[in-house]
C-alpha cells in the first residue's frame, strides 16, 4: 500500500488498522451494505436461472476448421495421394478407421480444395 500523505502518530495507526480490517472483510467476501438493505445475495437468489444453450458458434467454427484443414491437405498433396493415405487409415485400428471416416474427401472438401489450390502455388 502506498501512502499519499503522512498522518501523525495515533491517527495513522488507527487508519492503517481500519484499512487492514476492510481488506480482511473483502477477502472474506464481505461488502459494504447498510443494515436492512437488500444486498446482492437477495437479488441473485431471485434472478431467473438461464439454461445454457448448445454452443452452435463453437461447433460451426470447429467444423469449418476441420473442412479447411482437409481441403488444404487435399489441395497440397493432390487427390490420388490423399485418397491413398485415407485408404491406409481405413485398413488400420478402430481409431485410424474413425480418422479415415472423418478425413474422407467429400464434396465440400473437394470444392474448398479447388479454391485453396491457387493460393498454395
């Protein structure tokens, strides 16, 4: 705590004790509410609880990112090499088969790859 001005003797100690007590009250979660006044806890308990909805924007951003990733890979290595690598995944473990299902070159991926290809070369 920085002091802006010097207070003489006893007044300064009383002031510093009061500040320490206020800091303890704040750390304990207390606030300055008048006795008998309706505090924040009252209003929070009467507020209608909102139900969280499905994060559609986040899901859409994730799907768009996956599509962009697949399209970039397809545009960079070419259709035949991409299909060969997906086929290798398809013959692997269950996790690799899931990856092959996700990474297969669908119509949207091929369409996006056609726009990305000129940007890469």
